[in-house]
C-alpha cells in the first residue's frame, strides 16, 4: 500500500505562488512517482534555507532549465532526488 497525496498549484503558476510539498528531511529525501495531472507544465524545485532555488551543477544530465524537474501535463517520473542543500520542496513554474 502506498501513501499518495495530491497538491494543487496555480496554472501557469510561478515560484512566488508555489505550493510546498515537503520540508526538512522529507524534502532532502525526495519524492516517489511525482506526476503532473494538470493542464500546464509544472516544476518541482528544491529551495535552500534562504528560499532560493537550488541548482544542479552546470552540465548535470537532464537539467535543461533552472528548475530542478519539469513535468509536462500527463507525465510522471519514478523518483525525484533534489540537490543536497534542499530545505523545502515546492511545485510551481519558476518566475
């Protein structure tokens, strides 16, 4: 049995209107099977202790934007592991 929760965020949304997914250890652990069930692209971003988007180093495979993970409508991934300095996970599309 799995615990699955659903969060709603603005469409198209922005980092300033982002919805919190997890904080602290839970945020650093990551999330399994994130999915975008809505009509707009979303991102899952790790924020550092200051509220800034954590970035993966330049050249990290799969990182094509300043966002940590982009999910287009109808897509899901198996696991999202945020950068190590993540304190909060949020969903929304970055400003």
